[in-house]
C-alpha cells in the first residue's frame, strides 16, 4: 500500500483516539464533581446524554461537509469546539456551563473529530477489497486513547481535582490541529460525473437511503449499539461503586475495554472481507447482550468485571467498520460520510436514552437494577434487525 494511505490511517487513528478517549472518561467525573462542585449526578448525566444527542444530530452535517470540502478542515474545527466544551465547565462548574460545554460543544466537537469524517476519508482512499479491514485498523488505533486517557483522567482527578482535570483534557484537543492536515485537507478529487451531495442535498439523500430496507434495518440496529455503550461508559463506574467494589475498578474496566478493542476492531473490520457485514453485526450484538446478561445477574467481583470489560471491549467499536462496509456496499463511497452520519444519528439517539435514563434511574431509585433487562431486550432486537437484512442486488465498489 502507498505510504500516503498509511499516513492517513495513522492520522485518523490519532484523531479518533483523542476524541473518543476523552469522552470515555466522562463517567469518572460523575461522583467527584458532585463532591467537589456540589453538582448533582443528574447534571453531568443529562449533559452526557445531550452530548450523545448533539453528536448524532451533527454527524450527518459534518459528514456531508467533509465529503464535499475535505475531512481535515472539519476535524480541525471540531478540535476547537471540543476544547471550548471542556474549558467552560472547568472554569465555571455550574449546571448551565456543564450542559452547554459537555452537552453541546463537545457533542459538536466529537462529531467532527471522531469516527465519521476520518473513517469516511479512509473508505474513499482504501482499495475496495481491504476497505473494512483498514477502517477497522484505524478504529483499533483509536482505542489507544481510551486505554491511555481513562487512567490518566482517574489519576488527574486524584491529583488536581475534577474541574482542573477537565481543563487538562481540553488542552489535549489542541494536538488534533496538526493531525488534521494529514486527513484530506482539500476535498478528494471526484470521478468524472460523480460529486459528493454536500449539505444542500443531505435531506434528499437521507430520504432516499432510509427508503432502502437494508439501510433502514442497519440504522435500527445501530440504535442498540449507542444505547448499550453509552450507558456502560457513563454508569459502569458508579454501578460498581454502588455494588461495593473498589473505587478504581471502574477506571480499570474502561481501560480494559480500550485495550481489548484494539485487536477487536481490526478483526471485526477484517471479518467484512469474508462475511456479509450485516451477519457479523448481528453476532456482535448477540455477544454484547449475552455478556451484559451474565454480568448483570451474577454477583459482581473484580475478576468478573475485568472479564466482562474484556469481552465487551473486543466488540466495542467493531460495529463501526462493519457498518461503514455495509453502507459502502449498498451506496458506494462518494457520500459515505453523510450516509454513515444519518445511520449514526440512530446510534446517538440510543446513546442519549441510555445515558439519560441511567442518570434518572440513579437519582430516583438509587441503583440500576431495572435497566439491565432493557439493555438485553434492545440488544436482541438489534440481532434480529441485522440478520433479516438481505444482501444488496449488486454490491458497489
């Protein structure tokens, strides 16, 4: 493969690593912010829920802009939004600043710097026969941020406090600015007669895609992905503390997720070379749901928690390269960023509901017991939705 493609993969992985790694730390701040700044846990819980919803709403827009104008510019702008979103509650730890910063600004920031624009750029540059594998490789590299930033945030909270730690994490977003120059700083050259739809044509593109039964079912299944993972990211550390587990076990679990997602994402992307992506996605949702059921209905132990985190980590971001591969097989890669963004909106609606419902349940019931059956049921629906999808009549390059 050309060196330029390897550089693109490395840059995309670095941007994803920082953007997703920081948001994976939000759950660590739930109880420390309550103790340090007297912020009720529901404030940060609802802010993270809003973050997920804003991310989903913004992803089709930022994806369409990246398709038409180049991913690098979108990613650079997102880094500044992300910085502002973390700096605001660090400087002013009051409810409205947390909701505006974490909820709105970081939601826009991660939609620009996260998986959408960067992985679509790889999808356009990669040879068709290796597209899923290389997207999975970039996703795997992106997991390094979670593995590194979760323990860093845990230690920072202990050293300098929760609000100062948010400011330090915000400053790490500045590292994305030079990275962005390696990711399609200019729009990719179009093939004769083929141009990206762009922002103006996004509503029509979304309607046309959702009229495709396979794409609609793929989008439905992606809802479960966001629902399950947002709840675990936000509430697993608190759940473990409520169960009497050591305070640092939540950070260890999230770090384990990141470590095991490195080989898992690459392998899931590679699977798309030998198996229909929709079938592989169904298996991913099945593994997740079984793991959640076993974890929820057995007595929690440190070893069991780490094993659960390892299993979940192996399939944590595996749905992303497979979903991109499934969309590219149906519609090609010209509008891949926008079409992934439309599908991803469903993912983030699920993330909003998972994070918000968990926060409200903690506030009013004091535990998460009623949530686990819902997690399992939603996962079962995703399995069925993906396994009934028929292959496209003609797979596109």
